[in-house]
C-alpha cells in the first residue's frame, strides 16, 4: 500500500495482486480498487504512445525506402 501512497501505481497493483496469496484482507481489495483505474490509465497511455512511435517509424522507413528507390 505504500507504493500506492507514493503514486507508484504499477508497483502497487503488482503488490496488491500478490497480497491475497499471503494474507487475505478486505483493505487490500479496497486499495486495489483505487489503484487499478490509475494503472489502467498508465497502460493505455503507454500503449497509445508506443503505437504512435511505431507508426512514425514505419512512415519514416517507407519515406527512406521510396527516396532510395528514386535515387536509383
């Protein structure tokens, strides 16, 4: 739960998912419900920018390929 208080959402979710295997506590479940939306936002944000980065690199590779073909 300390990670969630520090804003380390991904680490907090990982810890909270493992916690019920060690010791079941209702507080863990309520904290996990608060943490999961933040983790979801982070994952979606990362996925979006990874996709944009890949698209940009693909376009650049295509431009380079066409430029090399035009030079020949």
